[in-house]
């Protein structure tokens, strides 16, 4: 190999190693909690009060730093009395910040989502802080990249008992222990050199 070719190969290796890291800042989103009832049927609690940012540890990595926060005192079931019971009696949002918000951290993808990729479907895991309790959650996620943005659609099951939330019950009708969470959000993508600011 000539000196020129060796230099070109070395330059390419350095460029790949120094590939820009990505950070995703939430610009809009929605969380839906599907609550199946003990007598059949279900209802949903919905909020669009979501914020936060995630950053890939390195280009093409599976792990993210950062967090996603969701306001629980904005959850809306479509019925004001049910809203009050959900927020005050079961989620106990008045007990402090760790009860007013759900926070997802330590997100890890089952398969890496490289910066150049377009659409991607895989599993994910993360640590969810909810109702003063932190537990690992796992589910499926669909990612779509384009025009400097990423769209994330994730779904996972959640056990109320694992987060010390008593199963909601009213007039003999209750909510089953396992509810399903759907999280959809759009994020602006920014890049920075490894070790640089997000």
C-alpha cells in the first residue's frame, strides 16, 4: 500500500471514529394509557405534556443518556370526576414532584439506530420513575428519521402493583393491574463531535 493510500485509510478511520453524536430534543408528543376494565372494555388517559432530550452515547450506539418527562397531573380521561380520582387518589400527584411526573431514563435499544438510518423497528428498555418507584420497563419502538427530525412511537406494558399504585375502582368497576402505555413524540435532531456539548 502506498503512503497516499495509507494516509487516506487512516483519515477515513479517524472520520468514522469521530462521527458526530446525536441529541434528540422533544418538540411535541403524546402519551396514551389504555386501562382495561375488570368488567370488559377500557378507557384511555391521555396527555401531551411531555418534555426532555435524549443523546446517543456515540454514533450508531444503542444507549442514550438524558430523560423524557411526562406530566401526570395533566392526564385526561374525558370525565372530570374520573380525572380527579386518577390524579389525586391513585397517582397522588399532590405528594410532590416524583409523583407529579413520570420520568424515563437509561434508554437502550435492542438494535442500534445509526445516524444515517431512515426507519427502524426494534425493542427498547429503560428505567421508569413513577409514583415514587423506579422500575425497568421493556417494549417495542418504531423510529423514523427525516428532515432533521426523528419520530418515535413506543409501546410497553406496565403493572400498577409494581409501582405501588392501587388498582382504580369506582362503583364496583375496577381497572386491571396491567395497563398499556403508548408514547409518540417528534424530536429535533442536533449533532456534535464526541465529547462535545449536546
